[in-house]
C-alpha cells in the first residue's frame, strides 16, 4: 500500500489497532509526529512504528511534512520523517473523492441508458394495449401492478364486486383493504365474498368480517375454494396467474363472454355457501361444525395431513388436533375409518 496515493477503491482497508490510535493521538496533541522520536519514547521497533504510520498516511489521517532522512534509532529526530494529523472528515473526503466521482459517472451513465431505451416505452405500451384489446386478457406481474389495477377497478365498479379467496389473508392485507371495501359499500356497490369455512376459526378474521358486514358486505363460507378470483360488474375478472409464483402474478380478463362464464361459476359456489351470521362473529365461540366436516372429508379422501391443512387454510398442528378429537368422538381406529364412520352416521352429505 502506497501512502502517497492512499487506499485504492479495490484495496483492503488496513486494520486500526491500539498502536495506530496512540500515534494518531500523539500527532494531534503535539501538532507533529517524529517517527524516530516516537519509536524511542514508546520503546517500540522503528520498523513497527514506520508500518503503522504508513497505514495512517494511506488512510490520509497523517500527512507527511518531511521525508528526508532514514528511520534509524540513533538518528536525529529532526532528520526523520515527520507527519501532521488530518481530521477524519478530511481523510474520508480525500479517500472517497475518486469513489464519489465514479458513482456520479455511473449514475450519469444509468440515466443516459434509461433515457435512451425508454424512448421505446410508448411503442411497447401501444403494442401491449393492442394485444390486450384483441385477446381480452392482460397479464400482471408484481404486487404493485396487481394492487394498482385492483384499486382502479374497485373505483370504477358501478354495480357489484364479487370475490372468492382460497386461504386466510394475512392480517396486514385485511387491514389495508378494509378502507377500500367500506368505501365501495358506501358508494352503493354490492359486495359479496366467499372464504373457506376454516377462516372462521381465526378470531381476528371473525372480527373483521363482523365489522365489514356491518357496512353491508355479504360473506359466505364453503368447504374449499380452488383459486382466488375477483369479479367487477360481472364483466371483468382478476384471477391468479398459474404461471407465476403465488401472489406475484395475475390475469385481468376483460373478454365479456369469459368473464360472464366465470361469474356464473362463482354464483354457483355462492349459492352453496353458508351465510356469515352475527353469531359467527362472536369472538368467544369459534364455529367448528363446518370446519370439522371438511376435516372429515379430507380424512375420507386419504389426503396427507400437510396437504389437507393447506387446503383448509390451517396449520398442520391445528388440523391434527381436529383429527385427534374426531377419532375419539367417532371411536375410529384410523383416519380413513373416521371418514367412513362419519358418512354412515350422516355427518357427510354430498
């Protein structure tokens, strides 16, 4: 490391030890640092002092004032190299100057590339819009893009927003969407939402449904929902994109015939759902009958615990607790037997 040029951007920074701090303090307190004199005063080898001083000089914490002469123990201190101290602010300004200049250069290059390539943005948007007009399907990528489209469709809906959600939403998601939901209800929009029965086993979800139902939103629960779907005025649908990771992609379907077909399928599921009532929102009494019935269906099908728990939007631990209770209640020796007993007893009706 060359003290005259400082520490390069790609070089490793020298470690600052107790000796470095001592030398820097001497230079600050005395106004000048004589390497040979300090070596004698500290009773340390001149080579060790010289190396530490080189580190401080490379970091621009010391600045040489005299370079004539050699660092030898018997030499006149006046002939040995001397240094004055710079403040850490001055030192970092010296060292970071070239780095900051390079950053500015790279930022200018980045802006240049963006401005040059983004000239084609208009062509891209025009072609994409033309494609969507022809196909009636728009692909969204990323949470921000999905959220933006949902907000616009919610604001422009004039009759109804119908939706189905296959799993329990995270509490922050629920809290974030509550305002948009109540605002739409206040505009007179009919809001109907489907959830799996299992979401009612979560107190905060029951409280949320009770709160929003008070604003006029209708909820029903069913045994299982395959995919998330949101329908706006029965002629625009937003569904999960199966080719992208969960919650990272969506398809906006504006083809009226296809959207109407999806709406009729949703209506069929709605008709089979169980309405959410005020008693369901009681935090002291989580409704279990529908949940237990779906657990029995899973047992009858032979589905593995982890997969069944995901399908019912509950943890594997909660699912196994339901299973244990049902085995005892039915006097069954196996999971499949429990499902069989439940059907013969009339607990399961297709």
